[in-house]
C-alpha cells in the first residue's frame, strides 16, 4: 500500500475544512467565559519524579465508542509514565451523549475532559471550556480543523482528529456483481444496486440509529447547498425551507434508494449490527466513515473503498469531512491543569502519537503527528485522497436538540409512517422548536 505522511494527508483536508469553519464567530455570536489557560510544557515519555502525582485522578467523558478499549489501554500507559490515574467513561453509538453529559454535570460531577462538537454545539460549554490557545501543540493544529472551536480568537478545544464519510463499498462484492465502473451519479448508483441484487447481494447495510440517518444523512443536503451557511441561517429564521428546495428534492431520492434496498430488519438494526452486517460480507455498501475501520478489521480484512454520495446525475458527488470532535478541558473540574498535561502528552509523546494513529487509526489534526496509510487503514487513506473535493460537516451549526428531532423524523420516514412532505415539515419544525425557545 502506498505510504503517505500526515502532512500530505492533512494538507489535502485544509481547503475543504476551511470552508466549513470560516464563519465561526458569526455563528457563535455569544462571547465565551473561558478561563485562560497557560501554556504547559510538552510531556515527555517518562515524567520526572517532581511532576508525579500518584493520588491525582482525572476523568474523561468520552464520545468515541470505537476507541473505548484502546483508550483504556492508553490510560494505563499514562498512569505508568506519570502516576496520574485516568478514568474513562464512554458513551456514544445509540446513546445521546450530549444529554448524558449534561446530566453528568447537573449531578455535580465535573469531568476534567469531555467531548463536544464545535459551532453552536459548543455554546452550552463556554463557561467551562478552558482557553487552550497557549498550549505548546496549538500552533501545530491545521487552522481549518480548529476553526469550529475558535471563538473570539480563543481555541476552546483540541480537535480529536479528522474524519470523513461517504458510501463505503466492498470491492470484491462489486466485482462479483459485475460492476466494472464505479458509480458517480445517482442513476449509476441505481444501476449498481440492480446488479448487486441480481447477483443475490444486499446492496446496503443501514441502521435505525437517529444520529446516522439523522445528522449524517441530512448533512448531505446541507453541504450540497450553493451556500450551506446561508441556507442554515435562513432555515433558523424561516426565510427558507427544506420543502421545495431543489437540493433536498434530489437528496430524498438517494435516501429512498438506501432505505429501499437494504436489509429487511433495518428498523431494528443498531450501529454495531449495521457495521457487523457489512464486515461479514452480507451487504456491499454502507454509509459510514473511516471510523469503522477498526471494527471491520476485527471481523475480516476486506478490500474496501469509499464512494462520493450522489444525489443527482450531475457527477459532482462528494464525501464529507470535518474534525470529528473536540477535547474540552473543563475549568470547573478539580484538576484542569492535569487535564491539559494529559492532552499535551497525547499529542507530543511517542506513546500518545502511536496510539492516535496506529491504534485509534485517526487521521491526525496536527501536522506534527506522522501517519501512514498503513496506520490509518484503507478508509483513512481513501478519505485523505478525496479530501480536496470533499464537502463539509454542518449539523453542528444548529443548537443541540435539532439533530435529535431530525433523527426521530428520519426514523418515522424510514418506517413508512410519514411521507416526504411530512418529513420535510418535521425537519423544519425540529429547528423552530429549539431556535424559538
């Protein structure tokens, strides 16, 4: 497999990510009450006895279920090297992470580090998010990857990594079905679906998880707007709508294709089962991102690629990339300085960097972290290669609660209890229910 440096891959992502984050201050209008963080020295592989704190424990409220086991192993390594215990509590997949995090904080528990998306999703945590602009690693972050968490010139989180999603496909099943040309348009994708079914192969593995069929799928229609940010802001004010929008009128045809040509029990299929069906070769395609590489590899070594998602016959289909999430240092926790030290160690120590790339299979968001295609897997490499033409991630521009409403509406549509027009009405209503509060 061709080897690539992290600098090559991350540079390829800069252009598209800059488009996602360029209007950050305009969308995060409120000023954060972030504590100012002083720069901590980069942690070395073995901390000196002077900085060991064997009775200190920091808690991380983690969103990434895919890395849970490896993350716990990393925590053990950190304790060995520094004496600081790291407790990791992981929630995600089918769980509502944001609701659980808010409940955790409301209970009086203040994790030292938690995850948040940028833009509007970060606003509820302005009073807790420590300014990390002065940290030693901050200058090495790809500017566009930091943009969603940069408010009034302050960097309020460390980008976890860069991710991308599209239609992941099994190359061997495509060959078996006689698909010799990769589909670039919706009509061609329909033809590929017909060939797969003729060969006795289920075209898509899909899920009923609200977040996957909700914000990931709806983001396609947002990202394909001529001006995604304007469209989003106009939906908040009611100046524009999903119903009658030419992009979303095309988008629904792609949605129908996936829902109509997937496994029979899709209404009860959770994320783990969806990935398992694909990993075991029971379906040829899955709309997911490079984050599923590790779960697939646990089952089988498949020959994989990523297709841009076509919603029409223009031939201008895209994958969609963005910073997956941010590590937020909680200024109201007991040990924010130790939390900053952990993040420094994560991105500067050889152990931390190795875990990020080789174990978590992350595409790094810092140009100082080397990675190869062998490290990040076939899917990470495929995302990197297509990044220059990728669309952005925009669901985080809506306040929390909107995407949950979207997910519920998409579940109804997937189950056939509402039609297209009612779906569009519910997508719009989900925005107004939150924005008008």
